C-alpha cells in the first residue's frame, strides 16, 4: 500500500508543481491524476510534457475519476463512453491503472431488478474498455441518506449490496473501501474480508463526529482521519493489508471541515494522520528518496514553503528523509 494525495479528497487547488511539492514534503508516495486536465495539457503540449512533473518527482499514480454517469440516459452514456476511450489511452500513458466511479444510490424510474441490470450492463461495457487499457475500476459507494431521500427505489447504499453488484459485473470492476462509508452504513470493518481477492481498487480514510449517529451523517461532516477516532483507520488498513491490497490509501475530508486551514497545513496534517494510522496498523513506512528543503516563510504555504519539485533545482536525497 502507498500513501496517496487527492486534490478531490481533501480538496486542494493550485498549480501541479505546487501540489507535487506539498505531496513530497509531507510524506506522500503518490497522487491522483485529474484526467480531464491531463487530457487538456496533453493535447496542447504532448503527453510527455504533461506527465513530466510526476515522473521527475517519482510519485506513483493513484486513481482518476471517471467522468461517466452510470444511471444517465443512453445517448449521454454513449457520448461519455466515447470520450472516455481517449482518456483511458492517456491514463495508460501516465501509468495509471486504477479508476473510480460512483454507483447511483436510488432511482425514481426503475425497479430494483431493472436498475441492477442497467448498472451491470453498463459496468460490463465500462469494464471491457478499462480492461483493454489495463485499468481496474473501483465502485464508490454513496451511503448518505440524503442522496436517496424521496426516491421510490433505495438502490445500493451498503457494502453488502456493493459486493453483490461487483460479483455480477465485469472482472475489471472492483470496490473502493471508504472508512466514512462504513461509519454511515454501520457495517463492521470485517466486511472488507468479504470483498473478492484482488477487487479492492482504493482505500479512503476519514473520520466522523462522535455525537451524530451513522445513519444521520451528511457529507459536510466528513472529517480528517484521526480527528475523533470514530472511524478506526488503523483497523481498516490492517484489513486491507490482510486482503492483499497494495494500492493507494487516500485521506478524505469535506471542505467545510477544513475552513481556516491553509493548503500547507491541510496536507501536513493529512500526512501526519496517515503516518499515525500506518504505524498503528503495523505497516512499514518506506523512507522517502527525496529530502524536503526548508524554505523561508511566506513562499508558498502558511509556515514556510514545501520542498521544490525535482527537476526545478531540488537535490535528491541519498538516504532516508529526516
């Protein structure tokens, strides 16, 4: 497993070089790719130019968000799939092998049987395309009650249901394990052991407030991992390890819970919390190849800028970072 930074998961904004500097400075081994932005850069400057910063920084590629809506009408789905083919080719050019897409939690237009079949059929189409590019697709659970409120069909909103959908889908389709979703559904960490071998695509860790029952949680309450201890991130990491997972582990928190914290403070805290969960789970932390260089305060972050990206004047470390 490796520690992964997502600008969607925290969320963050900034130039790619700045975000990569933050990832390097605070212990991350990989980063997600914005495939839409990458496509734009590749079309203008070429693929090699678009991926140069990730290559020089020696960061692993995490996942990319698939811009496809599984429950949309046929014409839109077909158009999205057509565009996705180009993006899958670019994804492989960046050594991306993992993608994620959410499952619709409810519907007003379908019976359960019909909606399940619609998802299964479209996931088979998506799986064929992904597999042809060596990519595995993880299904993201949308467990919060508000996203299916008022809909006649309460579709898949638990891991028990999601595992059933994956079992009926294309071999390239897997699961995103999310500690926040487990808090909402109330399912035990042990359910991770029920996911078929090789089907975990990404692990996300967060936390939740103590005073709110899981079934009443809303997305704006998703906290940084380690904030309250309601979500046992170390247990989730240990279960994922025992399941043979070797992919990205990504901290997630809602923007509302990060108000007042600057970008550098957010990434520093996320890195520290991720390291704490790593150690609590008994996982080894591989020393970084790159030793961050301390800058004078006021350059990029709140407390002094992070290390410069390799290839822009940085000097790589020959030993463990200290």
